[in-house]
C-alpha cells in the first residue's frame, strides 16, 4: 500500500513538474515560432506553428541593426564590466573581512543597503552626474556605471565566501615573504573560483540583457549601440515590426543562453557556498 501511494505521489509530482516546465518554456516557443513568421501571420495567430517559414527575417535583421557591430559592442561592454566587477568587489570584500573595523563595517552596510534602492529612483541623478563627469556616450562611462551598480551584490557574495577561506594559508604565505597583493592573488583568489564563476554568470546575464542603462549613458552614440537597444529599432510610434523584432531577439539571446546553460550549475553552488559557509 505504501509503495503504491509512493508511486502515485511521485507520478503526481512528475506531472506537476512537466506542466510547470511547459509554462516556463512557452515564451521560448512563442519567440522561436514567431521569429520565422510574416507579420500578418503573427497578428492573425501568434500561438500557431508557422505556415510559411520566413527565414529571411534573420538576414533582414542582420543588415538592419548592423548585428556584428551591435554584438561586438555588447560583448566588449559585458566583458570589461564583469572583469572590473570581479576584481574590485573581490578585493573590497577581502579587505572588509580580513581587516574588521567600524569603517569597513559601515562600508559593507552601505553596499548591502544599496541593493534595495530601485534603479528608477536614480535615473535623473545618473544622467546629471554622467553628463558632468563627461561619461555619457563613452565606453568607459557605461563600464564605470555597471561597476558601480554591480558592486553591492558582488561584494555581498564574496564577503560570505571569503569567510570560509582558512586564514592559516595566508599567514603561511606571509611568513614565506609574500606581499599583501601576492597573498590575495596567489593564495586567496584561486580559492574563490566557485563564487567568481557565480558572480560572472549573474552579472553577465544582467549586463548583456540590460536596456535602460545603455539608453541613459550611451545615449545617441550609435557606435556603442548594444543588442537590446538595437532591437528596439523595430518598434516605432505607429508601426511595430514584430517579425523582425522577434528574430532579432532570438539572435540577441542565443549567445547568452548558451553561456548560461554551459555554466548554470555553478550558480546554485556558488551562492550556496557564499551564504552558508559565511
């Protein structure tokens, strides 16, 4: 009797899991199927399979938004921003953990508090500050902004993980004559690899898909237009080219989706290690 109940409960859970998976996968189906439809067919029935496959939607998008340039812009902004976030946040968290003081505790509390501030409440001030500092329309400007907004969560994750690193390893390195920077980069930094991968994944997903910050900081500089901003070209005041927009969306999310799927197991591992071990 218990065996049959167990099997029945498992069967119900499996059905529920399948239904839940279908719900989460349905947006991918809609995007993929409609990306190869004509505009008329999308407006008539967006949920159906394509009757005529319009593969030229992708070639039209490639030329319309100058996809190679937009892809390169997104790539270099994402890579540079993530590198700076990982380096600065890991060093800041290390200093806060290993050099406890009222000032460091205040800095950590300030960074953690920054995570609850809505970005929308900072937009006007951000535009004003970036204009004053001549950061608008520049590559280093958008990278600096991503560094500022990405530091709080990254420092929080590194802070918890660094507590689990045995301090005896650092003391042994100092006895051998290693400098403070040598201790961090040769001893501590390699041990942070699980949380480093997590920080890289989380910030890469955010920066690659971000639309609002590039619009505010890059502005009208077409030489730095990112993929999310470029795709909005198909949405005008009076017309919306859903066929091209959805094809552009598929082209934009494919690289980051492959990146996420290849490294997704590190997210839970790193976050768990950073919260529980701390």
